[in-house]
C-alpha cells in the first residue's frame, strides 16, 4: 500500500504552525505514515512507528535528506552561494551522520556531558537561574523569554565551549541563523542575513579553535582540537559544523520548552507555591513539559532500501519526518495526552530528545537547566500571569516549535 494523503494537512500553513496537534491527531488515526505530496516526504506520527524507525538506524538512516532544510529563493541564490564560498564547505556532523562517522563525533562531544561534567555544571546553572529570577521586577510586564528562558541556556553553552561572556548576543544570533531554514520558509532578505551571520560564526569559532590548539583550556573547544587516538584530527572546517549543532542543541530546546511550560503553568493557580513547598514536583513538571511541548518537533530519516512501515510501502531514499511532537501525544501511550499532568505515571516514556544512538547529547543538561529555572522562579514569584494569551504566536517552522514572545506580569513574593 502506498502512503495515503489527506489534502488538509500542510506543514507550512499558519494553522499548522500555531497548533499542529489536531492535524497530528487526525494523522495518527487516519494515516500514521502520511505522504506530504507537495513536499515529497512522509510524516510518521505514532509512537510505535517512530520508535520502530529509531531502533533501526541501518534501515532508516540519519544521513542528510534534502527535506531537512529549505533552499534559498532563486532571486538570492547567487548571493547566498557567494557568501557561502567565503566560509567552509558544509560537512555533516552529529545530526546528519550514521556510524562510524557519527560515533567519532559523539565520542568527542560526550566528554563535555558526562555525569561528572554535569555535576560540576549544576550548581553554576542554579546560581545563574537564581540571579535571573531575582532580577525580575515586581508588578511589571516582561517577556519571560528575553529575561529568563533564553539567557540561561546561552550562558551554559558559552561556559561549556569556553567562549567569553561578551559573545552572548552572538550565540543567540548564530543560533537563530542556523535554525532559520529548518522546517521554515524565509524571505530573501532573511536568507542573506542568516548566511552573513553563519559566515561570522564560522570565522569566530575557527579563530577560537586556533587559539585552543596553541593554548588549551578546560573547555569543549580544547577537547575537540585535542582528539585522542586519531591519526587525522578534525579540521576547523569540520569542527565549526559540529559546534554549530551544539549551539543549536544547547540553546533552542531549553528556551522553547521552558517558555511553553510557563505558559501551561499559568493555568494552574498556586503552582509556584506548591513547587516551593514540594521541590520534588519540579521533576514531573519538567518531564511533562518536555512531552507536551517537544520543541524539536521531529527530525528526518532516509529509507536505505525498499521496506514497509505501518503497512505502507516505502521505496529506497524516501524521506521520513518522525513527528516526536505527535508521538508524545499518542493516545495509545498517554492517557488524556492533551492534558498537562505532571503526576502521570509514565512521564519518561516521551521521546522529546529522540531515542537510540542519536538521542540528544544535551538531554541531561537541558533537564538540569529547566529544573533549576523553575525552582528559582518559585522562590521569587507567586505568579507569572500571561498577558493577552490570544495574541501569542509561534514561529513559522514545523520542525522547531516555540513562542515568538511570552509577556507575563510578574508578582513577586
């Protein structure tokens, strides 16, 4: 059987960007492997089928399907190519590779995310969270994304990489540029600005890598240029793309997940008092927040040989979009999946960070950052009242879902 199509599902439509979950629910019931005719790839929407793909990387490869990124508009294609020619040629890293290349990159990066490294980071993350929460003004409307949920993960990635504090705005700008075309369609002007920002990123990180070769420090950039046991060390042209992925992973998930979780907590009166009285609640809120928000809504895989999935025939080289955000609301796994329920018994069955050999390397750090932020906020506020909920907007990507802004009125203790 060929993959079915349902004409009302368009992953680039505004209705899909603002609330994809009714669309995903329809797909889970009517077409769990769904052919997006205009795009030329399939959406896989149930937990069972997503896990089947993730468990079998030989059959469902992580190597780059073209569906992953949009292409620049024709009117700026030459200018984009000219900007790219000034930098390093693109080299796939963690997110677009399979073993053995993926294994080499993963081994390098894992050293910065060991339990020992995270234990060292945790009190530092708690201090930064405390400072951000303490600085919130009373009886004032602020954008909680700009004031809390973005600054913390940006600080953490600066610390891990060993970049100076004055690079904070640069890291945000680089991350925005790197993710702009993921599951989205950018204007010609935005394409050119994103390419200029990525060129700036490459030049800055390449210079930092050169410094670490001459003067190693205790940071991840130094570990990357001092790869042990390799006769052919990775070049700057390879490492900048690995660092790019780490900046995205270290920044985007936590920023987006925390903002959406705070939005959901707004509908639970007294929740900040309850967190203060019982800090153990934070763990459940973090896991349920990850399940319901799933900021990295999904990732692509490529079929390596003719096969079947969910009774649907898939020719070799078919691209599949594994919709983690849909799987995490699968009725067959989670009771009342659209309800925010931090008390549910199977909290950790979500796949917000993926599964298997490609599970997100920064999952442990993201959990630490989220828990520290919620705990710090509970110690300083009684309420973060969302302002004008009906005007909130999500970005125009089907792969990365997050609010553009989240204005809240702060009520301090």
